[in-house]
C-alpha cells in the first residue's frame, strides 16, 4: 500500500504513534502534528496538501543541485542492478568509491589526497577524532590527545559529535562527554566584538583564544583544533578574513593538526569547492557529507591530508575502524553523478561570480533596512538575518528565540521555508537558485518580517 491511500490525519496519527523525530519535543509534536512533505521539484517542496514552498534551506543544507534530478535516480538504479552492495574491508573495493576518491582528491586542497567514507557527517567526525588521536599515538606522542573546538559549534549528534560540538543543550543531555575536548570563543563579531573593535582585530582576538587554550593545556598535550569554516547550525557565523589564516598559523606554530568540518560548506556553498579554498587554508582533515550527494543518498567523506596519511601508511599498521557502509557503491555512484552535474552546470563558479554576490546585495538592499533586522550577512549562498527588538542597541525580544520562530512561521505561511536558530534566521538554498529565485525569496521574507512585526508589537 502506498502513502496515497492514507489521509493527512491518518499519516500524522501514525507518525505520532511510532516515529521519534530528531531534535523534537515529542509532546509538542503530538499536539501539533507534523507537516508531511511528499514531493519536490527544482527549488520547491510540496506538502501532502499540495502547498508549494520555496526551500530556503536546501533540505537541511544539502540539496545543492535541487530536487527532481532524474540522472541521480538513474545512477542509483544502474548501480543497484549491477552491484547493490559490497564492502571495502578485507582488501576489497568496488569501482565507484575508487573513482569518487580520485575525483575528491582532484577538487580538494592540494595537500589532501585520500578519503575515508561513512554514511553521515557525525560518523565522519567520529572517524576524524579517532584518526587524529591515532596519528599522535603512532607518532610516539600519545599524550597529545586534546582537541580544541568552539562554543556553539555543531559537529553531529553521536557521542563524539556532540562532545566535539559546543551546544550547551546537547552537552547537558550527554551526561558525560568524550574527555579532553575544550571549547573556545566563536568568531561572531555581531555579538562579541568590543565597541570600536575592527572586524580584522576581532578575528585576530578570536584566533588568539585558540592559542590561549593551547598554552593552557601545553602544546605537547594538544592533538588538533576543529572548526566549521562558517558555523552553520550555530547561526551562519562568518569569521572575519583575518581569522582562519591566523588559526592556521597558530596550529602550525604549536604542531597542532587543523581539522575543518565542511559538512555544510563543502561542495560549492561558499563559491569554491571547499571553504578551505575560500579562506586560503590547508587543513589536515576535511569532514564532508550532505551536498556530496546533494542529499539523494546518505554518504560522508572524510578527506585526509598527506601528513596524516603518510604516517598512517608508513607506521600505522591496521587502523581498527570502519563502517559496514564505508564506500557504499550506490551512494558513491550518486555522488559521482552529483559532482558531474555541479561541474557541468558551473554551479560553483556561478555562486562565486553571480548568485552569491547578487544574494548578498539583495539581502543588504531589501532586508537589512527592516526594523526587525539587526544585521544581514552572507557568504556564497549561505546567509543569516539577525532578528532584534532594537537595531541600535541590538536588544532582542523575550523570550529568547521566540521572535525568529514568529518570522519563520509567517515565512512558511507565505510560501518560504527557512530556519530559525536562536534569534537568527538562516538561509542556505540550493545552488541552482537564480536571480529570480533570490528576488522571490526576498519578497516572501520581507512580507514575513512585516507580519511578524505586527504580531510582536502586540505583545
Ligand atoms: N558537522 C556539521 C558542520 C553539520 O552541520 C554534522 C556535522 C553532522 O552531520 P549528520 O549527517 O550526521 O547530521 C552537521 C549536520 C540544523 C541541522 O538544524 C544541521 C545539521 C544536522 C541537522 C540539523 O541546522 N548539520
């Protein structure tokens, strides 16, 4: 029986009875009922009632080539018929992860040439943490096992992912994190820059907090620093240009590995294949997932730099780590086709030269001036809108986070799917957006802001 035989009410009831959703207050969901998305095409998603929404989030930061790409379905179908599964343990391999690894080495920063596969970003970060700690053990420095991360970082929901991440609400529920991970300040000038401090100086100060943490622990105790080039789930926090080169300089000075989590920024979002290239740095590991397949299949790729792989190969022996689905042939076939489409359609260049700059200008000219908006910022095709009560003082509405939810609800009611995190609205659209799509989004967001303002004034 297909879902079409069920009414919306029935699906919602079954969902409530049997399905525990991620990051959800289950009591609240049972009262409200879920919105059931049934199909999608290009930049639009459609719910079970036929309502069309412009998807400002590319699913969950992943559907970079948009919906309805038959070539990806065909690539999966062909691979499933020929070889649906075989593992890459025990000296075996299958063709698609081999070819995908070659492709990834071609597009990654030049010091990064090898790939370890998983099925999710969280798994890839678990692999990354295990790998860097293992690296220092085989280098004869097992005491070098601490990792520095940032407050508000998001690195996934497994125990290692949550521990690496800096979300307080998640840590509280962990009730015991992976030890030896510390969190320093985030590079978030809007709230953390001092009065009169330039962006440049703020970026250097935020990087200095990494150096302070290294010195506090002792450089001989620190394995690595991990960060999202642009913090995503934490609110599209874009560091000043001075930040990443300085963090890299500090890591090199103290012989600390640099781990980038590009689960959101990888595969074109910032106008280069990887944000490492946008910010001009050469990390030792790059965690990627999401847009690697544009979300059409679950797949992650931990890209590993030459420094780590040469030690691993020369001195490592067996690395006792791997997943049933490491290098899944169907997921890798879909990834290959996805990257081919991104290349053929020139989507990365388009973000860098055309849609990214147009998106930035549209947000500045049409959204930044609104009374509810404290700041807009963007890089490539990811953007944020800070919702405030008072533009001059940056005072927020209370309770915290409620104003952004009001804006989001009006946006959805007006055909625009976007996400609220704290008091920040987030945009991370498919890279196929054109100037027209950006115009449409701005119109709908502007309307949502007007309606939210009327509501918030009544409170
Ligand atoms: N790293 C980063 C930077 C992420 O954004 C992960 C790791 C984990 O990936 P998986 O595939 O295990 O989910 C992510 C995932 C949100 C939201 O609400 C963001 C993510 C996942 C779920 C929700 O913005 N990012």
